[in-house]
């Protein structure tokens, strides 16, 4: 058996660090807008690839 010592384990979160779960950004983009931007970039890339640029 271990001797009685003055070492105490942290209670509560078990040593885990908690960050803010809900972060509000000043810039919010809807998922539909992101998909539209991705499609536009793919079309531009395909056009430039077809032109040989």
C-alpha cells in the first residue's frame, strides 16, 4: 500500500482544457453560398484547363 502523501489529483474536469464551444464570427457565410462558390471555381478551372492556360 502507498503511504499517505500530500499529492492530490485535480477534481472536476480531469485535466482537460475546455475552450469556448460556441464561437460567433463576424463573417457568416451560408452553406449554399459556399457550394455556389466552389462550383464557380471548378467551372473557371475547367475553362482555363481547356484553354491551355
